[in-house]
């Protein structure tokens, strides 16, 4: 048999590689952009628990959550919120959400209302899975926080990804409007301390938490961004993937500058408090191959600019070694202070991939080994109020 020329073999090898790469890209894009397939409607479960009249929560779902949160004896309320009707939309859509209210009521809550943490899940997660994975309710019970878990509609995004990359969302429209309205509605229904409302998320949820805070600094007192993408760029599913892998470089500076200019234009000269700082804790795993660590570097620059802190070495650096037996990964904490207040905390965790640190590893996107991200976030939030 005649041997193929080297040039022919090379071209065929390159063609196969290109085909494989294209197939991989399409699969990843499909995670973000493919509309959900129509499924046959299932009959409702025979037994259901309803804490509010307009939403039925399967007992199995509630049971799973309670099994993982036995030390969180508070109320686990389920509800849904009507979303604003978009042009051309004929039917009202509802965003499901869950609210955890601790059983123990501290004296400060009696006087000022509950501090509230808004927890935004990542792609391919549900609100209840995020609650279970992060174990946030157990800690919230101890510290006296109510916790809100909105859930992205699969009819909006097939993998339940918050669309943090969407231009209109980044500028305050879309899902940003819906989440801000939900929080406002919750404040009217429950006794919430409006000075102590915080936003926290993982991955796409972290991206959405940043968007929410940047558009509503009068509402959000501080943010916790775990494995979050840099703000203000992307604008398409393909662009979002590029940002998650490579960050945004100079574009990230321009994006945060645009936010600051819009805020300055809308602020009254007599009311400088309309431009408050937004303290943040940024948590990132060194081994994250989904939202790569370059994003944390660019987020750090953005939040330093936003809070008026010079871009340079951290005021304080703390290095904590790994724990014995693999129960805790090594970590490095960079704190940036204004006066005595930590306005930005940057946490880098060795050996952590794309997962919530110190979470329930029985669920995807959670790593059992500490440090406990939920505890770090709560400790940081406790230092800040609007």
C-alpha cells in the first residue's frame, strides 16, 4: 500500500483536531444557550407541603433539605414572585424562591429586623441544592440571618444560569430588575433590616450578585463572590465563556469606570451618600478550570477602583497552611483596608476546583475540604452595613 505524503497526513490530523475542538465548544455553549426541550406535563405529587397558597413544594424536596440541615430548625418558606411582563409576552412568569427564617430571634432582630443574605446559585443548580450544598442555613441560624434563595427559570435559561453576561442585565435591566423587585417585595412582607442586605453567589450566581450590587448600591451592603467572573464584559454566551477562561484585561477597567460614571451622573451634589462603597469578599480556587483565577485578579482591580482604594499590595496578608488529613486546604487572604475597615478581602484557596469550599460534597459544585466559604462570607458581612 502506498504511503500517504506527510503533508496529507498533517492536514487530516489538523482537520480531526479542529472537528473535536468545535464539538467540545458546541457542547459547552449548549450549557448556556440551548432552550429547554418540551416535556410531557407530569401529574402533581399526591402529597405536598405548601407554606404559601400559590406554590406546592414536594415533600421529598423539603425532606432532603431538612436532612442536610438538622441543626437549622427555623422556617423554610417556599413562594413565587411574578416577574415583570416583557414586550410581546402573553403569560406572566413566576420566579420561585425559598426563604430561611431562623427559629431563634436575637434582640437586635427584635429592634431592627432580620439581616438578609440573597444567595444566588450557579449553573445546573437549584435553589434548594444551593442551600444544602453551602450549609448556609445552619450558620445563619447561629448568627441570626434570614436567607433568600431565588431560582432561575429553566424556561429562561436551560441550565438555570443567571445571565450575568447579558448587556441589558449588566446595565440594570432583565434579571437585575426582577431580583431587586423581589428583594423590595420581601422587605415589605417581612421584618428585614434594610441596612443589612447582602448578595452572595457561586459562579454565574456570583456574576449576578455583582451585577445586582453594582446597579443597586443603595440596597446591597456587601457582596460575596465565590468563583465569580469579571464584571461588565461578555454580552453573549460565547463571550461569557471567553471571559471565564481568560478574564477581560483592560475591558474590565473600562466596565467598572462606566458604572462609576453612571452613578456619578445620577447622584445629587447634595447627596454624596448615593455613591456608597460596596465591600466585597472574593473567593477563588487555584485549580478552577471553569472560571479561571485570572477572573479574581480582574475582579480585585474592579473592586479596588470602585471603593477608591489604590491598586497595589494588600494592607494585610494572611497565609494559612493546609490542615492535617486533608480537611482544610491552604489559603492566602489579602485584605485591603480603608482606615480600620476591610473593604475588600481576596481569598485564594490551594487545590480547590470549581466548587463551593467547605460544602456538602454529596452535591455537585461543592468541595468537602475547608475553609468554609459560608463561614467566611458571614464573618465578612457581619462587619458591614449600609
